C-alpha cells in the first residue's frame, strides 16, 4: 500500500507544481498588465521591477493555490479513471477514500501551511507592495522630449519642432518657457537649433541653443508702468544652461511609511484593531447622542417653574402657541426650525462617517476570516475536484480545465459579491467571507458520495422524463409495432407510390391507417404542400395558408424568446455593475434591457396574433390565446414558448392528416 500511496502522491505533486507554476506566471503577467501605467516611463531599474513582482506574488496565493488544487485533482483522478487505474484498484478492494488517503494528508498540511502563509507572508508582501507603489507613483517620468508638444524638464517647459541624431540630441525649432518664481510665461527663449549634451556618469543635462532670441517681460511694482508692457529682448548666437537631473527623481523607493492597512496585519494585530474599531464606533455613537442631547437644551430647562399657573394658562387656549404674541411666535418657530435643521445636518454628516467606519471595520473582519477560509477552501476544493475527476473519467488539460475554471469562477465570484455586499453592511462580514466556501462544502460531500458508490455525477431521470414528455413535439403518430414496420417499409416508396396509396384509400373508403402512415411518411420528407397538390392530392387553400402562419409564428416567437433572454441578461448585469460601483455601465445596461423588453413586448403581441390567426384558419378558434393569460404568463415566457410551440406543431400536423385527400 505504501507503494500505491507514493505513486498517487508523486503523480499529484508533479501535476500540482506544473499547474501552480503556469497559473502563477499567468496571474503575474495579468498583474504587470494591470499596473503597467504605474511602471511605464519611470526609468526604473531591474531591481525595483523585480521587487515589485516579488511583493505582488504573495497576494496571488489565495487565488492560485485553490485553483491549482481543483484543477490538479480533477486532472490526476480523471487520468486514473480514464486509464482504468481506478478499476484496477477497486478490483483489489481499494476504495476511492483509501486511494485519496495520502493526498488528503498532504492537502490538510497544505491548508495549514496556507493559513500560516496568509498570516505572515501575505501581510509582509502587502506592506512592501503598497509602500513601493506609493513611492513609484511619486517618481516623475524619465527625461523624454516629444516632438510638437511642451515637455517639462526641471524649471523649463520645452517644445521642439524636430529631433534628429542617433539619440535624438539635435533639436530644431526650439521654444522654451522658463519658470521665474511667479505664475505665467514671463521668460521665453526661441532658437533655430539646439543640442542636448550629457554623460553617463553625470547628473547634469546641458542644453546648448544656437541662433535665437531671449524675451523677458518686466513686471514693475508700479501698476501704471505695467500698462506699457515693458520687456527686454536680446539676441544670441550661443546660449547654454544646465538642468540638474537629481532634482527630477529625488524619491527614496525604499521608504516605508504606511503599515496600518487591514491587509498588512496578521491575526493578532487584526483582533486588536477590530477591538479598537468597535470601541471607537461605540464612542462615536455615544458622542453623537450627547451632542444631540445637549443641543436640545433639555438639561437647561427650569425646574422651579410654578406648573399650576402654566397649566391654567394653557387650558385657556387650544393651541400652545396662542399664549405668545405674534413676534414671539415667529421667534419660537424660527428657533425650532433652525434647531431641527442643525440637528439634521449633524446627523447627515455623521452618517457618512459612521458608514465609512463600519466599512473599515467590516474590511478588518473579512481580512481576519480570509486567512482561515483559505485553509478550508484548499481542503474542500480538493474533495470537489478528486471525486469529480473520477466521475468524468477524463484527464489532461481539455475538459478538466474547462470544468475547473467554471467551478472556480463560480466559487470566486460568489466570494467577491458576498464580500462586497458585506463591506457595505448588507449582511455579516463573517457570512460574506465564508459563503463561497460553504456553498462548495455540500457539493464536495455530494460528489465524494457519488464517486464512492460508482454513480454518475447527476441522475435527473425522475425529473427529465416527465419534462421531455411535456416539451417534446408530439407531431408524430403513435404507432404500434406492426404500424412501425409498415412505416419503415413505406420509407422505401417513392412519392408517387405514397400518393397512390393515399388516393386509393379514399376511393375504397376502408381502414384509414395505411393512408395516415403514407401521409406521415410524406410529411417526414418535408415536401411542401404546394408540391403535394401538384402531384394530384386535394389540399385546401386554408391548409397552405395555415402552414405560412405556422412558420411565421415560429419565427416571431423565437425572436420574442431571444429578446426576453437579452433583456434578462442585461438586467442581471445592471445589478452586478451597480453592486460593484460602476454606475455608468449599470445605467447603460438598464437602458439596453428596457429596449430589449420593449422589443419583446412587441413581438409577443405579434406572435399571439399569428397564433390566433392560425387556429382561426384551421377552424379551431377555441384555442386562441386569452389576452389576460398572455399578460400573466409573460414572466415565464420561455416555458410558455416550449409548450405552445409543440402544441401548434402537433395541431398543424393533425390538421394535415384530416384534410389532405
């Protein structure tokens, strides 16, 4: 047994590490693409870029490890089942659980290691990654002078018409605006040509200008003198000035000033921070209540008032304000309105603060539980993937890859939406963190049970058979065994022979079964009714018209179904985008959804008209659609579509059998 356990474990580890490296590489490339705008044009050396990737890698582990476990387990156990290795194991009395034992120990150990990794390495990576990003964001772009636009270099803005030379050092049509300590372009330098000069070991950039003019606007303290626009102008053959490149990028990329974000903390730090935030939240509520209480001036109300006189005075008036004169009434009402407005403003301003604090608290709770959930997710997804691979009996990167990605996307999106909602306070952050894993738990139990008992993934016969009977078109004759033999025999007949059988049965007026079987065979060959009439059969014009209406109904009802599906899909996307704070995209999805539903409503009316007209044509007006029923069944239109499509096809077929002679 040790040999078998070793074989299964080694096979799994080879697949696991191969898939892990591939997924890690893919996610790193995705991360570089995501942050390319922060890295491009900053003249960062290889060391900084390598640190950026190194610090980014730990945050990928909660994504890569569960996905790798799911795909590797499906591939390995699917390969075992496809190559009949499981069959050989079972023939020797080794069950699926016994075959999974060594891997179960490894996965549990991996889950525990994932927890410690999430508790120590991921916070370290988040701390360094966040600080490095902030430091890179401060770095000004590296020196680059683009043609035809102003470029800022130190204390000058320079624009060139054309660049030449192997390094672009020769300039033509140079215009420079020089900063002189006050806002505005008071110093302008224009030259015909210029040259950039610098050395690799120097931080000084030398700009030499040739054949140009120097303009400077002079601002006098006496405003009256400025009305004449005084200025100085000079011509030069050669003008040189230096730019210190050290002043362009003075930031220290190793600076680390931020260490209090929730994703930079371990379990013990998160617990302390959560307790602090809860206490602070409670203190804020107490402070707000005291503020509102003090503004009510309830505590300063006089308690030595003779209430007997007050009560006697109030009893004389129906309205308490009638005690006072008009000026006093206005003062009292203004005071009450101002007090109410002030209290409302205080509540509104504190409401946003409380929401922000509650969201921050929820993020800390989610970060705490995420570290624990990762360990359980590794174990549960293994018990989803391993039995699923044994059931689908397919190894490699084809079907297992598709199934693994679909399952993981379901798991991941459930987690994302639940966490986003939990951050906003829609429900408990604990539930939001554990929801996706809790959904996978019953699936893992179900699949493991099915694989252990050698059953298929799903057994829906008890449900699908009645549905097939309901939705399958009944436009075929219910033939007995002897009639089926006759029908199969008639398949060899030509069209002329089948038509002669139909005519013969009409002439002699005997058993109609051969006629029905012959006509059924003709209709199965999809011969147009006009073609049958040209061959000598008597076909009423109404039946041909009914065939056209039948086809139109099928086309319009299919368009209605497509419009309905598009409308529902866009409506779902509207709520998804709205929940994830994409208001513009959400509004666009809602507008398109409304347009789709308008088309749906139009085509529903049209196909209902075609449906009723069809039954009127075949003299079955009692089966026309009730307008009230039409409106009631709109939400379940796909179900109605299946039922009516089969009904109208069956009735058209039966009408053909009855009226074609």
